[in-house]
């Protein structure tokens, strides 16, 4: 019985102390491999940052265009052009107000 206990203890000791060190030895990398891996990860991080900046730029451009359109409509609301009797083309809220002081709206408008 003592023999079995010793053998069991020896196997348990080998598995608990010997196996991890063998596994650890297999996972070790050289400094050159570490540098290469770090370089690849840095490159990927740079690409991800570039993609994020590109997406942010597109979103900003969209928002700027939308805001500009809104401002334009607020500043110049519903204007129309009309050819007046004196031959000039004027702008106003209506054709009649556009040609005030120019003899009125030309016929055919």
C-alpha cells in the first residue's frame, strides 16, 4: 500500500509541477518574434484609428451639409424671380414684390 501511495504521489507531483513547465516552455517566444508581433499589432491599431477617423470625417461632412442647407433656407426663405416690364430680372417673396419699382411684372409671366 505504501508503494501505491508513493507512486501516486510521484505521478501527482510530476503532473502538477512538470506538465506546466513543459507547456510553458512551448509557449515561449524569441525577442524577434515579440517585436514582429508588436509591429503587426501596432499596424492594426493604426489602421483601426484611420478607419475611425474616416468614419468621423464622413459623419462631420454629412452634418455640415445638413446644417448648411438648413441655414440657407432660414436666410433665404422661399424666394422667386420675375422678369419685370423694364426687362430686368428681380427676386422677391412674390413676383409682384420682386418687380416693385420696375413697372410691374412683364406679361407672360
